[in-house]
């Protein structure tokens, strides 16, 4: 009975409270109506100021505010279970143009080259970068790692790596300030057509935030462990103008659809990000870490090409070009992708089977006229040409030193004149082949076969190839019916990849002393200078120094401004001197400089 009485008294009190609240509400409404009526009857002394026109952002914020008001509890309802976060109570999402913590941003520690993963949970979803210490954290709510980091270390400014919006934590408001645009540009560079067209005419170096000067495109690539064979290929391909211009604009390949779960979709995006960072004219530092690109290469190659194990640059280049072509939905047609349009050419291959050594005269007469032993012609496309080097000498000279042979590049190009024959051996039969070119690509890649693997170890051929850096004519390598179709046949050197040291031997232990390393020499078109890049090291070099090294891979650009007749006498003597005797060219250049200094003294 006592409990029932208490319940009735409690119920009566609630009803009385409800009646009092309802009576008070009606009185307030009545008083407010009367007040509005009196104000409307009075004449205003001054004209009302014109209302400010609402912008799209203000309209969107007003719409959110009205939605929050609808969700607010009415009078008499309990609010204990409602969350504290509410747009109607506090404008936590409101933007601010006067953030007092902008001076805490340290641009020297910002590095957006590494994979965008939370440093605590290793998640790639909703990642924020701390602008004070440069670390990555997940989330922005009250129970996330970024929020906890802001409370522990008093680091306030954070950048969402996907939406490119800045926030102040734990105050929970968006920061809008024009001084932050340079950070957004470093994270995601945007290249317009005007900027892309001006890259090849960039004559003066740019100064980075760390006070180092650099040319866009001529920046160092970080060697994480032994990924120098990948760095030189990425550098050389980034200086191929059509390939560079295509990947500088993300909309060219961002909408390419691949099957669900395809690993190749990531490769083209990562390569495009790397090219944009290499050519960024507003960088914070004069070097780039290709960490994300190398991770995608490991995944797409099924761990064949890793950055913790030395590899062959030619094999990696072949893999990268073919995989990028497939990732861009390329087909067998030359016009299906930027890779084929830039590097693809066509050759004709003549194959003839060799008669057996122990064959008698009767057998030779019978099988020589058969289809297996007649010469067959086949047209095949190519992405690069392989040139065979002459074998090095086996014995030492009188001074007990090995003589390093030298060979002109035109001698090696005779392989494709349609006359020179070479024997190719297989496990069963032997063939004689000869080649001639049908179509010349816009950019020709040449690979010198320096490494040969026998039953015991890998041998490296140290032969020096003498070549001019411009005006290399391939007219004699074309077939007779292809010569009228190819108006331009001369090439100029764009990039030269060099291998120094001992060859890679998988049967020996990989140590730093035994392994060789790669470096690349590239031509900066805007300044007209040659630069040598080896990981983070970069320096300007003389053109005569290029032919002194053991070239492995070269990229040549087809000159479409002048024909071979117009370039017939173009610096012919200087090119031949620099190609055949580069040391003499250096001596001649030093003598000319000394003469100039003597004239200035007088």
C-alpha cells in the first residue's frame, strides 16, 4: 500500500509540473505576441539596412542548423541520453579564419612521400597528418588517435590527407587560411596546361623551402636500401616528354576502370604521383622518397622486384613499361596507350634454320628445300632494341693490364641493316637471324647486353661504346620500302643509365663491396645542361663525360624539326671528336678556357 501511495503522489507531482510548464509556455507566447504587435504598430525612425545576400556556404550551414533544430528535444523530454556533440548547441564544425595556432606548423618535418598509414593503428582510412611533428594519425573524434595525440602533446593543427582540409584539435573547427595552400600543393601538386608547357623552357633553378636550389625534374630519389636500379629507370622515364605530360594530369588516367581487386590499378596512380612530385616547382625539399611507388611495384610484380634486393635495370624497365601499358587498358594497337605511342616501333625478322653438322650431302639436298630450312620473314613490334657488345680480350697486354676495347655505336647498329647475320642457339636447334627496321618510334630505347650468365657466375662486359649525344642517324637500318615512309631518322640523347662495379651474382652473398650500383645522366631541356643523379646525389656534368662511362640503357628522342639532309653537316666534326676521343675533347675545352682567361688578363 505504501508503494502505491508513493507512485500516486509522484504521478500527481509530474502532472502538476506539466500543467505549470504548459501555463508558463502559454503566458510567454501571449506576451511575445503582444510585444510583436506593439513593435509593428510603431513607425521606425531610420530605414532598415539591406540584408546581406547569403552565399552557398551560408545556405548550406543554415540548412544544417535547421535540421539540427528539428532533432532537438522538446520541453519536458529528458536530455540525459543525448550526445554532447550537436550543431545547435555549439558550432563545432564552423570554420575559422583566425586560428591562433598557425605559427606552430613546422614545414621542415612535413613529409608526404611515405605511405598514408596511421602510426598507431596502421590503418589507411581517415588519416590525418599532424602539422607540428609530421606524424600520421587516424580519425578526428573524441576517441581517436589524432584527438588523443592533440591532448597529450598540445599539437593543434591537422590535415586530412584525402579531403585536404585543415582542422584544429581538440577545439574541433576547420581552419581556412591562404597561408596553408603551399602545404596542400606539396601533398597533391596540380599541373595546368600552361605550367606543363613551360617545363621544357625552365631556365632558372627553383629554391625549395629548405633553401636548396633545384631544377624541376632534377631532384634526388631516396635509396631505401638497394633500389638504385629502380630509381634510375624512374628518373629516365620521367624525362620522356609525352609520358611526363600524360601523367602530370591526373584526369588522364584517374577514371580508367579495372576489374575489382586488380593490383595494376594502383601502379599507374603511384607512378603519376611520383612524376608530379619530381616536377613540383614548389617543393619543400630537393629530394623525393619513392616509397609508395616501390610498394606498388613489389605488389604488382609478386615480389620479383624489391627494394631490399639488387636487381637488373633492363628487366625492371621491361616489366614497368609492359605493366603500365596493361594498367592503362592497352591493347595490341599502337594507339591504345601512351606507352605504345611513345616507345613502340616495328622491325622485320628473317629466320633461317641451320643444317645439322653431321648431315650428309644427300640429306642436305633433301632437307635444304623443305619449309623448315627456308628463310622466313616476320614483322614484330618492339619497345627497345638490344645491341650486342664485342667480347673483351682474354689475355693481358705487355704491361699486365687488360685493354678495355672501344666500339662506335654505328658498328653496333649494323645488326639492324638487314645484312648482318647472327647465330642463335636453343636447346634443340640453331637459327640464323637478321633484322631490319620498319617503323621508328618517337623515343628509342637501346639496351647494351653487358651481362652474360654462364654455368658458374655472371660476367660483365666492360666495353666502352662511343656515341655522339645528338644526330645519330638510323636511316641505314631501315628497310628499303620503309625509307620513304620515315621522313625523320635522326635521334638525340635524352638519358643515359650507367652501371658501375661488379655484376650482380645471385650465387654469391650480396654485400655492399661486391654489388655494383647504377647512376643516370639526364638532359635538362630548359637549361640545356646535363646532370648526373645517383640516389640523393646530383651534380652538373660536361657532355664529354657521358661517353667515358659503361652505358647500359639509353633513351633517344626522334628529332622531328629537321630531316637527315638538313642535319648532315650539323656540328659533325665536334660530335665525332667527342665520340671517338672524349679525353681529347676535354683537353681542347680546357685549352680554350685557358686562352680565354689569358685574353681577359691582357
